[in-house]
C-alpha cells in the first residue's frame, strides 16, 4: 500500500461530511489490512462490520442490509468471486468493491463478470480507495442510475446487431445468451449509447462512470472494455462494435 492506512492527513471537516447511516461490510482475512480498512472507514463516519471467512461473510451479506461490501478474493472457506456471484444470483445489487492482490487481467475481467462494481489491486492508495467507496455510495443513492450529464436524457434500451441491453433491468442479450450485466459495464454502454459513432476518451469514462477524472491509471477502463467485447463481439481481437481509437479511447459503432 503506497500510503499508510491510518491517514493522518484526512481532515475532521471531511470526516464530518460522511453519512453515518451507511453500512459497510469489510470481508478481509489479512489482519493488518482489515484493521486499517475498518479504522479509516469508521473515521469517515461509516458503520463498519468485519468478516474474515468466506462462508460466514456470505451468510452475513445475505442476512443483513448493506450499502457497500468491500471484498477480498482469497479467503478461507469460499473465495470472494463465489460470494459476489452468489449475491448477484440472489438479485442482490448491493455495490461490491473487490480489493485483492490478484492483478492479472483475466482476474479483473472475471471479477467484473461475477458482478463486482469495481476492482482494486493491492497494494493500493488509501485516498483512491476512499474515493471509490464514496463514488459507489453516491451511485447507490441515485439508484445505480445513469451516467449522463443531462438528467432529462435517459436511454432505456440499446440494440445493435444481434445484441441488446436493457438499462432498466440490467439484462442483456450477449454471445452466451441473456445475462445480467455488471453495473460498470452497463454504465460504459450507456455512455456509448449517448454518443454513437463519436470518440469517447478514457478520461471521460473515468469521470462519468467512476467519478475519478484525475486518476492516473486508465487500465480500469480498458479492463471493462475487454469484458464487454467478450460479451458482444464475435471476435474480440477484431471488434465490430466497440472500436479502439489509438492513444485516445473508444468509439461505439452500432
């Protein structure tokens, strides 16, 4: 972790802006990281509970109401991917932030496919982690709604080729059949649907989907694009719909 978990630079005024009613479940079996996460989330005003074992974490996630789950992958019992997948099969749309040392692109894509809303790799920056937590909670306040800057503009359904996306139900017709899309994939597609044929920069996607316009690492965007191509491109190495614009971003060609 590039910054100590007990961040002495956080101001009391910033802490006062947190919403005390927000309940966060931290699932982490590494003691030092777990204690640091709980400390800093509580300092921001959240009500935090900790689980260190996979099966008990899944049971608690199912039995209680949570506003956010911070989820490690490598856990005793069952792993975080299976927890995330089961919650989505239960139609539980609680925001899930996977926080793990597993940093391979396939791991990240798989984590998003199981239904995670965001994915961070250890070691991580505390300020970025807290920013992502706040972003996920804000979007929960908005009902997981759209990313458009114009609230009067609402895309309900997108159709292209043999595929479709329903933004109201989170369902989509993909190469493998009808599935429920993870929120981040859905929101990236919503931005594309607003701007068919236009170039959308990675920076714009970071701003509108992740609310992290100044974040230096744009790979998080590319990971979601890889996942979308696996769902909607017959040949993901030669895409027909989600095209790369070298050095800039992407263009959606419905």
